[in-house]
C-alpha cells in the first residue's frame, strides 16, 4: 500500500470508529473487497438474467448483542424432563414420551411462521413476523463443486468421488442410494442437496467467530485456542432441510413431497458433471440439532423423514421423527468388541416409523440419505478445522466421510469415530493436533476451511466431474 493510501485508510478507520455497524461493514468490505465478497456472496453462480424463480439471499446480519438465556416459552424442549445419562446396565431407551415430545417441541420451534405446504415459491423464510429468526453460515458459496446454488442456497456435500471407495459404499450425504418402499435398496445413486439455518443464539456465535470482513477469528477457552464465538450457547437451534433428486416414481413414499428447484449438477449416466442446471428436488429429510447442557456432548441431534402416506393437512404433518441422538455410544460395537458391547443408550430410534429406514451404525441414529455405517454425532464429532488461513488436506482432519472397516470391526478408527467429545476437546486419539474445534458444526468447518483455501491458494479447488 502507498503511504498516501495507508494514511487515508487510517483516517477512514478513525472516522469510522464511532460510526454505525453498517457503515463499519461497508468500510470493512471496501478495505478487503475480495475476502468479504467471497465470504458473504449468496451463490457460487448468480441467477442468470431473466431468471424469474426464487432467488436465495444470504442472511448474515448476525446479532451483535448476546441474546442471553433462551426463555422457557421459546426453548420449550429445555424445560422438558429427559434423562440423557440412563444407567448403562439398565434398558436402552425406547421411542415414545418424553423423546417424541422433545423432538416435537423442537419441530414446533423450527416450523414457526413457515409455509404450511413448504412451497418452492415461498422457500425458507429467514424473517418471521418482525424477527430475524434464521441465519446462514458464510463462505459456503466459494467452492464451485458443492457451494451454494442461487435458487434456495442449497449445497451438495460430495467431497470425495464414489469410485475412490468402491461402488457399494455410500460415502457421504452428497450422493446416496435410497431404501425403496419394499425395503430393498435402489440400484442407482441420487444426489442430495440441502441448506442449513441457525437461529439467533447460533448466529451470535457465528458472527463472533467470523468477522464482517469474512476472516475467521480465534479466542481462548480455558487456555485452548478456539473460534472466538464458540462454543454455541444453549438456546442454539440448527435445522437442515435435505432434498433428493429421486422422485415419487423412484421412491413411492416421497408422494406429495414438496418439490423445490435447485441449480444442481447435470447427470449423465452415472456421472455427475460440474455443469449445473435447474431441476426439481424433493424434500426427504429434516435434521435438527440443539445445544442442551444436560447432554453428555452438550448436543442433541434429531431427524425426520418424509412419509407421503401419512395423513395430514400440512407438509409438516408428513415429516415423521426417525429418532434422537445425544452421544456416539462408545460402549457399543464397533467402538468396543462385540463381546463387550451393550445396546446403544445414546440414540433412541422410532422403529415403527412406517417408511423403510436403515438408521445408522448398530442402532445409532442416521437418516434416510445418511451413510448407514455412520451416525449424526459420530460424523459431526469430527468437526475440526486446521489453524486459520490453512487449507484442509485429506489427512489433516478426521475422516468423517468414511474409512476402511467403518462400522465393521472393532478398530482404532471405529473407537475414535464412535467416541464422545465435548468442546473444546481435541479429536480422540491425538493424531490430529492443533486443530480448532468447531463444536460439531460441519458448516463452520466448511467456512474455516474455505477461508484457508482462499488465503493459501487465492482460489477454490476446481470442480471435477465424478461418478
Ligand atoms: C457422514 C457425515 C454426516 C452425517 C452422518 C450427518 N451429517 Fe449433518 N452434516 C454433514 C456435513 C458435511 C454438513 C455441513 C455441510 C453442509 O451443510 O452443506 C452437515 C450439516 C448439518 C447441519 C447444519 C449445521 C452443521 O452442524 O453444520 C445439521 C443441523 C446436521 N448436519 C444434522 C445432522 C443430523 C441430525 C444427522 C443425523 C440424522 C446428521 N447431520 C448426519 C455431515 C453429516
């Protein structure tokens, strides 16, 4: 920077010291145009001229004031008596009250003010009444392969190609086979597109972890370096709506499932190309995650599956709970040997759900488009990122999407994957040192890693067509 420019910058900053947050925002963006633009752009590719459909807009006006404790009238599930530490020598939890009430209360919060039919034209409302209720994580529209598309801001999480692991392994949530109505598995792979939203407790933590210029910030938590705004406070609610490229013709229980447009990868035979084209995808799964300090991991994850055969007036009535999970069951195979394994106590599954479900590894929770060798919290428990400014490589972060022998044998890998950690603990095993804990948020992991990619290489990893 020239001397004059730097004097000007200093003067500008000084003048802005007392200015509004919005003015500071603008100034920050002007000072670091690329960083802030890339962090807060809504989509990888903007809507083409003449596009008349819904257009996604990133909600990133994160609250700057601590929202405080969540009132009991709002976070009603926190007021429900549940026991997340059932005696291990006693019976495993079974579906019904209070678990079904717990997830129903979370759903009531999530659906408040949303369209009854979940119509494509309406999309997801981030503002409900006068409240800025839902927010998005930045840096998720940088990667051309899986980054946000312009219609509804959906992402596709395909991080490795299927052929790397063999055709029979469902690797991650970007591509999966589905169970058909008769319980058999489809012979083709479908893409999953999804978007996630954080309520204002979550958003407060996001805004303190990534500044308005798009740069991740670190702080200190009991002597450990962590993202400045983490852990997520109690009151945090995260939801994620997952859509599949399968249709009700492929999978009959998708009947009447809301069809949303998405700028998805063009499919040619069994190849998914980089080229994108708007097509319909159907709602199949709704995930929720809440911070509840009574849980041994501080988190409770839950999921719903679409069931078009269920009677009900609104789309929300047809989302049936699959179960809840508050830990990865380190006492249960394959974290331990079969001979020492007890039935899973930290997942509770709705086995009478009415649609075929594969659930997760050994009665842990996973949803219809999830890897059945995995589970919500075991995958999310790998939410760590390299130090700020460094890109991720396949070996620097835990292998959340799969590894040899996943869920099959009692091994070190499985013991690590199915263990419980609590913020700010490092990943179990010690081989991943110096990583920052994302407090289970894999979207925050994407954000920190995409910033690292940008900082280190100045450009995202190029898209490559894959099987
Ligand atoms: C094999 C890995 C994997 C499994 C299993 C998995 N997820 Fe995720 N999930 C991800 C990834 C990757 C993201 C972030 C990328 C994105 O949203 O595009 C994510 C995002 C989310 C989010 C948005 C907030 C966040 O933490 O990033 C929620 C909520 C969520 N998942 C809930 C669930 C629930 C509930 C289950 C189980 C029913 C589950 N997930 C199972 C990989 C997984």
